[in-house]
């Protein structure tokens, strides 16, 4: 696996609560600091327009502490793209591949229920979106015995040698300067 810096971020579950409450504010904070400069592709089932996702992201940032840098907000929104689709549908992954453009080392953030992790990882692998890519899951979600997903499923290891758990990109939302 290539250990180079990721050249795109794909956020599965982009219309959900985790994205709204934590991920969008964290990504905005990263843009403010100059550390996020790659495309962000939101993926979710609802058939939203990009403008609707922009409104949701903007609302998220306002609720999390406000927009203190309009230029950073505009930069973040310019990086944001949206793919609507069913995680069981190979056309969803084809649309992600198109949205990635020339990106070859994406990070896939799974802000989705653990019961969907294997489906998405297999979809990424089948679509050849796993080469040189990373998968990131919230450590707290991955490690909860109550959700029945305590270890990386064996079937995902053929696509990703290791799933990165993260204290979370979302911790940046609390550290906004």
C-alpha cells in the first residue's frame, strides 16, 4: 500500500448526523488552517443536489461555532462534491470513481453504521478504488462489541490490509482556532 498523502477524501454518510455534527466543522477547520486542499466527495443515498449538501454543510458549521472566515467556507464548499447512490449498487462506485477524477490515493471515511462497512469496502475493492487508498473509521464505532464489529472482517483484508481507526478527524472540530 502506498503511504503517500491522500489526494482526495471520500465521506460515506455525508448527509447523516455524524457528518453534520462533527465532520463538516472539522473539515472547515482544516481548510481554515490550510491543511485541507484536496477534493471532498460526499456519498450518501438521498438524491440531493450539490447545493443542498452545501446548505447542510454551511448549517453544520454555523451550529458548531459559526463561520468566522468566509473565504475558508467558500474554499471548503469549492472542494465539496456529492455522489448519491446505494452502497450495494456498483454504479455508485463508478460515480465515485468519476468524481475522484485524477485522484489516485483517496482516503475513504466511513461515517456510516458498522453494519455497512463490509458492503462499502467490498464495493470499493470491486470498483478498483482500494489500490493505494485508505479506509478510516471512528475508533469508538469500530471497537464497540454491542455493534458486533470488533475486528476488521476477514473479507475486507483482500482490499485493505489494515483499516485505520482514528481518534477521529472530527476531533479537529473541537480544536478550531
